[in-house]
C-alpha cells in the first residue's frame, strides 16, 4: 500500500541490525507497544499508535493513503473484499501447513498433498470465480469499478503468489478468469507498483513465506 | 451482539419456510443483494445495505449497538481483538477439517487427530495466554477495561464452544487463565445474554457447526 501510494515507510525488520533494525528492533516494538499489546507481526507504527492484524492495518491506512473512496458503502465493500482475499490467503498458506503451523512442511507432507489437491480443485476456483463475478458486476477494471482500492493490491499479490506456488494449478483456472487476470495486469503496470516489483524492496517469493512452491503439491 | 444490546432482529434462515424464511429466503438475499455480492453467509441486511463477512458485520454494528466506545483508539483495539478471536475460531474449526472444508469430518479423521493435538498443546494455550495478558494490562474485567465491547462477546462464545468441544483440553489450560474465565463468567451473567442463553434462540452446540465434540480429538 505504501509503495502503490508513493509514500515513504521504514520496514524495521529488514533494516540492518547495525542500523538499529532487524528482528531485535521488531521484537522491541512488539514488547514496548503502548495501548493494546500486539500478538504477532505485522505491526504498523504510526505516530503514537501501534496497530497489529493485517486487515486492521490495511483498513486504517487505506483512507490515509487514498486507497479507498471515502463514502461508507465503498469502505464497507473494500472491507468485505479484503476479508475474502484474506480467507483465500489463509487457505493458500494451509496447503503447506494443514496440520500444525509450528511444524516444518516436511513434517506434514502427506496431509499437505491432500489439502493442496482439494484447494486447487475446489477452493481456488471458487474464490477466483467470486472475484471474476464481482469484476463483472462493476465492469472493472478494479474491484470497486473505476477506482483502484487496496483489495486490488491484495488480490494481485495473492494471485501472483498462487501463480508462483502452483503454476500448474493456476494454469488450469486462469483461462476462466480473464477479468481477474486483467486486474492483476493493471495493478502490476501501475508505475509505482512496477518500480517496486523491480526493486530489491520486493522480496522474491520463497519457501519460508505464505506462498511456496513445492512441485509435489502442484502436479501437472 | 443484537441479544447483548437488547435490539430486535430477524434471523431469516431460522424463520420457518412457511413464514417466508429458511434457507430459500437466505439464498434469495444472497442472490439479490444490491451493491457488492456476498460470497457466503452470514450476511447482515440493514436498510438498503447487505453486508457479508463476520468481522465486517461486527465492526459495522458495534457503534450502532453501543458495543464499542466511539474514540478511534478503542475502535482500533476492538478490531484487533476481534481479528485475533477470529483467528482462534478458524484454527478451532480446522481441528475437525484440516484437509478439506468440503469433505465430512469422517473423511479426514487421522489428520484431524494430529491437528487437534497440536491445537490443544500449542495454539489454544498461546491464544488464551494472549487474552489473559491483555486482561492483565487493562485490569479487566473486559478486554478494553471497564467497558463491555463486542470482542468480549466473541471471546466468551469462542471459549464456550472450545469448552464444549474439548472439555479435557480446556480443563488443562483453564487454571492458567483466571482472567479469561472471569470475563466469560461476567459476559454470561449479563442479563440479556443470560436470557438469550436460556432461550431456544441459542442453538445448542452440535456436530454440524464450528465447535464440535469428537471425543477422539480430545483425549484425557
């Protein structure tokens, strides 16, 4: 959201430890937060506020960054769309961690294979068909119609991650969701987003994050 | 939230079909919603608005029902707490559906046993310790301190469901979270909540909902 809005930010956990950043600095932020204690990252520090939970952070930032229209119906629609993208993200994560978030993937491979197969056959098409229908209702190019909003960013990133993790599974469903693909292409081509994606600030997808590529979970 | 606030509501899906309710009526609401189409129930119909996603519904209703203080810091805190309760609810659900939400429990019993064991040993204590710490920070009796808010209702219902589904697992952790137990007792004793719990409007926990009792998932 900061990158799309062209607003400067400080990614504390990625700043070098020698420059006062890194995991220790993040842990200090978690421990010393005024007000409600956060359970886990990510947290947003804005002035005296420390805010946890991705959905809450995005909803808080969106009007400040011009990433949601100000009328209440638009804000409500954006919240619902963001919540549904978040549900898809959760289910994508659980394909490689169906039994225990605290275990390694290698400790739950047979269960992951089952869950991933179900995800690719039923859940992913269901979510994508939903967003395709929403884009049909609004006639796009964005989820709210003509105005870019933060759920567009979330959906782009999520689809990008799923296409990374499941190139075969994504290929099977992609043809049925031309509006979703067009939205992703539009977001990706926004000048600040394109610059971000080409920079080292964008972490490449990897096998430690939410979106992972394990070929055995994505058979041809 | 309606019950706690003493505000009348119409539970469309539970109204008899002969009185224009039931699943068909709910499906018509989903299909005919103006504005953003909902993906799934629950949906709130309020005037011309149809709003899906539990977290969005609760956040929308809370100020209307007097179930959150009006200042922005309180609303942000309530949103974060509600999101964390929702994470706990999701993980509780997945104990009996770790592989595929579209399959029956009986089709994923071995995986459910593994996930439930991990949940009871690590995840449930982690979440409950978090809420216990929050209640320690605010000195209770409620999550925001002296004022009842909707995350208190969510946490009560969630703990109640977990105690139903996992009486042994709950018994092992209950002694360590006296403030959580005190909060639940306070919520349960609120006059409108007590009346609701004693009424037939409150569906008993069962093996078709989120909170289920399968003894094999909850060994002594």
